[in-house]
C-alpha cells in the first residue's frame, strides 16, 4: 500500500473541507450570531492540517492508485472528515462533548440525520448552516467531489469512485471518471438550486430554504426547526420536499440520461419502476390504515401525512411532519420496513437498496422454479440484462452481512440498556442512514440519551451503511494489509 499517497489525498480532502467552512462563516458574520470565531478557527485548523500534510507528502513520482489504496483513502477520508466536522461544534460550545460532536458530524456526513440535539433552534445560524452543509457534502460523496479535482493532481480516481459510490453496480456515465463525477455534481447542484427557489416561493426564508434543501438532496434530514418540516404546516412545502426526496432517492445516472434526452430509458428502468411501485403501495396501505383508525379528519390528510413519512423514510431522508409513534401498529411496522428497503442504487440514499431487493427476490423465485424444472436454463435478469453470478454473489454477501451486523448491533444496544423497540429501530435507522427511529429515538425524541458506547456503535453503523459495508469490513481483514 502506498501510505504516502493515501496521506496526500486525505490531506487534499481535509483542505477542501476546511475551505467549505467559508460559507457558514459568511452566514455567521451576516447574522452576527457569535459563532464566527469558532468557524474561523475551525477553517484555519482544518486547512492548516490538510495543507501541512499535503506539502510534506507531495512530489512523489508514483501516482498509481490501487484498489486497496482506494478503499483505504475512502474510509480514512470519511473518518478524517468527521473529525474536521466536529471542530465548529466543539469550538463554539454547541456540543462540548467530543463523542456527541463526532456523532453529530458523522450523522451529517453520512446523511443519516440522527441528532443528539434536544433544541436545535437555540443554535447560532452559522452552526446550523454548517450542520446542514455537512449533509450536502456527504450526499454525493466528499470522495466523489475529490475525484472531480484529481486530474489536476495527476491521479486517476476510478478506485475511489468504486469504493465510495453507494451502488452494487458502478455506473460509469462517461469515458473519464472525473467527467462522471463532474456530471453528477452538476445535476446535484442544479437540483439544489431549483429546490431552494421553490421553497422560497412557498414562504420559507432563504436560510431555512437552503438548510432544508441541503438536507433533502443528500437525503439527510437535519432541520433547523425542532418540529422538522412539520413546523411549517404547509401543504405546498410538504409537496415540494416529497417531490425532491423522491428525486434524490433515484439513481443519478437516470437523471443524467434524462438530461441527455433519453426519456424512454428513464421510464423503462426496472429498478425505477419497482421503486415507484413499492413506494406507492406502502403509501396506499398506510393511508387506508390511518383513515380507518380516524387518525386524521379526511382521506386527503391521511394521504398527505402517509406520503411524506413513507417517502422520507424510504429515501432515508428522515424529515417528519407527524409523530408516527402515535400511528397504528401496522403503519409503524411498514415504516420500519422502509428503513431496511432504502432507495435506488446510485442515489444519495441508504438502506439495502431496491435493486438488491429485486434481484434477491428474482433469484429466490428462480431457485423455486428450478425445483419444478430442474433441467431448465435460467438466469437472473434486471430488465432484459442478465446479471453476472459475481454480482449476485456480492449481493447475497452484502445482504447476509447487513442482516448479521444488524442483529449483533441490536443485541449490543439492548445489552447497553435500551429497550427492545429503541434497540431495534436505533440500529435500523443508523445502519440504513435514515434518521429517526421508534421508542426513545423516535421522531419527537433524539439520540442524546443513548449511552456513550452505544453512540460509538451507532457511529460505526452509520459509516457501514454509507460506505456499503464492504469498504470498511475489508479494512478489518488481516489479508488486506498483507503484501
């Protein structure tokens, strides 16, 4: 492994994160909220650390980036980014405890949205802006952002892209990987600007519009309001955010194809159709359940609140407009199921991903079919495209690891003192990068009461979920470090 190159690229990443603190610093100065010194200090410390390592490791001749180097850079990059993201919280006094500060920063960067804050509305605007910005940077991936600039450093980035992109199949849209990263970021930025404009048109001020958009497009869920999006009690705002959460939960390669005018392929994509069908079906069932239980006055309100919560959790965003712990048990169980399903592969969302679920179900069906027709030649297909056995093995391995880690982590959380419902949902929501859970970590509660060891376990789960498990697990294997 090329440790000097790894340190060099992580340093570049840290320097970029430090520069990104300029935006919240500007917000703090605009509002005069007192957080400017902390943000300036964080900026200088992060840029100084990144710049110092950069100048000590530059100048080497070997710029070859192996797959192992890519995996190490991605994991270490996220860990280092999390440390840098804690500085504004610690230096401002918003979160004086390191464990809580790291939990909040990793939750933001991994776009989980689980928070330790009991009252976010007392925080300075500069800190709230930084909190939202960590999600926006983590959404498309701070590593993918780095790929866009790696050509200027003379380094290829396919290994980084393969390690960071949350998808079982890496979709390279253009011949050059840096062009792919830039294309994805352009779409991401354009959608961000459109949503900010639409939210401001609905009566949100510019600050709240940016913060909520920075949490919607990366499917993050941090809100500057204690009641989340429910604070506004606006049908229009609910509709806009539901629309953009759904869009953010789609594979960004589909957005790229749509921009290129390939509308037919957009709607023929089998994963998209499954994503749309599953989401609509769960919304319908919960709407009927809520209406039958007379939770809301009419069918429209039942559908409105069902649609928002389902899309929010299905896309692993985590915004809320209702206390779904007061809903019937069937509705709560379906929302818990959504935490596992997740959104489409290649999106900013988390969870197992619809593509994996569809392929696993097809594989199970074919196994039953082979019992009936043992001599038939069958193969799993996604649409009309045969899926290689190597990918199916990878998907089964991922699924088993996901379930195994979930069970072990849930038992560990229970051992640390959490009740059954809280343990089950806390791990599900962090491993799936969702945000709110049930019980003591429900939509109207927070994670401040989780024991210290439990918070570190959930931090590990958030990183596993964001980096698709394999990227981190492989670092723990002794064989990874052998030559």
